[in-house]
C-alpha cells in the first residue's frame, strides 16, 4: 500500500473512533440526565413521605396524650 493510502485510512479510522466515543459520551449524558430527573423525583417523594410520617407521629402522640388525660379528668369529676 502506498504511504498516502495508509495515512488516509489511519485518519478515517481515527475519526471513526473519535466519532464513536463522542456518540457514546452523548448517550451516557442523556442516560445520566434521565436518571438525575428520576432521582430528584424520588428525593421529593421521600421528603413528602417523611413530612407526612412526622405529621402522623405528632397526631398519634397527641391522641395518646389525650387518652392518658381522660381517665384522670373522669376521676376528678367524682
């Protein structure tokens, strides 16, 4: 093969490899962006659930406190 042909083929191969690597990086970036959105949604759901659980816990503690007070108030009526 002529030296010029080898240089052209080497340049084509190099360009092909760089193009494929760029495409792979683009695809990975797209996948990462999609995952980032999903992670953000899940984090938001976790925060909402945590807040709801905290509210429920406060209500339960309030009910337990009320239950503890009622028998005493009934006894004091006598």
